[in-house]
C-alpha cells in the first residue's frame, strides 16, 4: 500500500527537513505488520515528492491482529490488507513521520507553522461509503478533493464499483496538519482497525485531531469509526471534544447547512463566529466553485491578508479571533511583525493556542504572537496603537443595539490605522440550496445585512470617526444578488467613499 505527498514550496527539498527524512537515501521503518519504506521519487528545487510504501508481512499480520474488514473462514489469510490503504498504513505513517506530526523541525523551524502547497495521492484507499465519505472528511479541512471510485473489474464494468477510492488531495496547509489528517482518515474511511481498541485510542484521536476535530461537521462519525463503534469510548471522546467547542466556536448548524458537495456549485452558508472556527472547518467544505477552487472561508482570509499587505500593516490585531485560523495565516507571513488575537471566550483562546502550537513555536516566532481575552464592546488600552485591526465575520454575532459600543471600542478608542470588516451578504442566501427561506447562515447570527445596509453602516462609521471607506466583495459575484461575502476597508484620515 502506498501514499505520496508532494510540495511545490521553493526550495521543495525543505520537505526532507520537515519530515526528518533525507531525500538522498531510502529508509526503512519496521512496524508490527511489516516494513515501511520511505523514499523520494523526485526531489528538485521546484517540486519534491515523498513516498511511504508499506510492505505487509501476511504471516505477521495474522499473528499480531485480526485482518479487519473481511469475513469468512479464510478472511485472515485472503483479504485486501496488504494492498489497500487502511489503519496499517496509518500506523506506518505515524511511526515514520512521528516528529513531523508533532510539528518539530530543528533545521527549518520557521516552516513548521507555515501553510505549504501540498498534494497527497493514495492510489487505493479502502473507503466504506465511497468517494462522498472521503469528501466529507477532507473538504472541511481545507483540502480540494478528487476521489474516484475504482471498478471491481475494468473488464466487466457492469459489475459496478468496488469499495476502493483513488484519492487525490491538494491544499495549502501545515505539513503537521496534513499528516495528522491522513493518520486519522485512513482507518476512519476504511472503518476497520487491525488492532484492539482501548482507552488509549481516545487519547491518540484527540492528539491527532487537536485544532480541527472539535469543529469538524463529521466529528461523531470520525469518532465512532476510529473507536470501532465502541459506544462507551465514543461517548467519552465526544464529551472531551465538546469541552473545546463552546458557543463561540461552533460549526454551522447542521439544520441549515447542505450536505458536503463535490467540486462545483455555490459555496455553503458558512459562519465565522468570532474568527474562523466554523468558517474554516465547515464553510470550507462547500466553498468551492469551478472558477474559484479555494473555499469561501479561505478566499475571505486571502482577501483580508491582501488588504493588510496593501495597507503596509505590520502590527495587526484580530478582533474575535476564535480558534486562530486567520492568526495562523498572519504568522506565516513575516511581514506581520506583531500578531494579536482577541476573543471574549477563554475556551476559544485555548483552542487557538493549541492550533497555533504556541508551546512548540521557536522563541522568535513566539514573540510575534499574543492571545488576549477581551470583550469587543468594551474599550481596552492594550488594543491601542496597532497598524490594523480585522473583524472577520464578527459583527453579525452582536445584537444590533451593541454595535455602537463596538464602533466606539474599535474606531474611537483603539483607533488603528486600518480596519478590515467582513460580513455575510444576506441577499446571496437565496443561492444556498440547503438554507431555508428567511434563515440566517448561522444560528448565532443576530442579523445579516444587505449590500445597501452594510454600505450605509460603513459610511456612517467612517464619517463619525474620520475614516475613508472602500467596499468590496469576496467570492464569485452573482449578477443579481452580489458576492456571498461583503468587505469594507476603513483607512484613518483618508479621503474615501463607499463604492
């Protein structure tokens, strides 16, 4: 069984430093069921690919554990375990890339928390439920998913599809996150484990799922399958996950969200309550279009980052940072010399700290970031003097009568040079097939503005506090209802007008 991971980061051979595996030589890692081989089919300046090939010992497999997934008297001798990616490959991946999964690199520590362009290919993945289940797992994590079902026999197409998927993933992610996604996905999608599942598997799942599993829309399915449907263990894991998933970092209510879609179609009604916990974890699952392969939440982040760079901002405060998705993108760019995340929820800040890996950051990187607990409708002297502040999908979570307090705290008291605000365009909601008429995109939204309402609010705020205002859209513009997300850039002292 085989999995490959490629990057086009320059120099691409930095992948070897992050994986702790030299591209110049092949390496072997012994596991209980055979031998894992790590080698590089290509290792150039512009592209580097690492391959993990697990050579299964059939006798050892029978001796050490049940084969899993096969039935009948000969199941332990005749099965797909040596060929199809499953929990066997997950164990090999965990053993071969243990340090990389923890986000440790002595030679390239500055790359550990940087999102890199990555491609993953699993040629034969055992996947109960087919390609759709693979999409439901990976798409909310920011991956662009291509999953094709493999026929039972190419010579007899009338026999239909097998349970095996040819899986290709592309995305811009931290390498440690990518490896942990695969580590969890392989046994979960196969829905079979080759070894006994006990209490320690709960801890393994929570460690590998740190920063993403709590907000994943399929977390219950993932948890049940990982723990081989052992009800007591699954319930315990769900309870522990709920401890880091309070109201401020919820995913979009399943009742208002459509099923995860394949590539193409309109984006989903995604929320970014207090930052990006669910915009990143749930909205990303659906934010793909033919013209814009990036999920909507990531398009939103890209637009905000572009505005901050254009403004020349070095010191940035993310107001309502949630679980830190935007903070991580800010830290990946050395142009932002100081990054501060602010949220009213202590639990959300704990999740952000884990997601950012603050305890593992090199000293120089750690000095660039701070997390502060503070209410956004109260003045806070710690927030004064920044080059820029961002409010990404935050204002709609406040009651309308609290907006003047937010306005005073941000534009009058903190008074950054630039303020970037994004919020849903309620007119676009009719394009979401899974959203009932009149419903908001998130159950915690207190309102959602039309384009005219947002423009009016932005112009009035700018006039009261001496900011020029420029309006823009994020996502594909619909000729009738506009873009899914609307954005305003406030520039202090600039002569600007809403447009």
